[in-house]
C-alpha cells in the first residue's frame, strides 16, 4: 500500500507538469497568437487530466486492490503541487 501511495505521488507530480507548460504558453502568448491565453491554459488542464486518468486506469488494470490509496496519493500530490506553485508565485511578487 505504501508503494501505491508513493507511485500516486509521483504520477500526481508528473500530472502537474502539463499545467506548468500551459501556464508558460499562456504567459508568452501575444494578442495575435493562434493559441491564446485561455487556449493554452485549457490545453494544459486537458493534458493534465488525461495523464492522471491514464495513470489511474493503468492502476485499475494492473493492481485493482490498491486503487484507492494510489488515486488519493495522486490527487493529493496534484493539489499540493498546485498550492506550492501558487504560494511561490505570490511570494515572488
């Protein structure tokens, strides 16, 4: 069960990376770019959800008995990464 939580934390952290990519694309978007601010952010959110669901489905297929701790670790890590990112952005200002 501990291994499932640790793997969930790792996959939740990996699931946060597309959100960072979308944020950077939105930050660098110009008024005339094809991929606007909202489009870049939504693309990051979509890719993040796809990664998280794919990892969760793989856990369901290969280790059904540890799905709950895995998914809780995954979602918890994603929330913690987002909170740390937001706090560091606020403190840098």
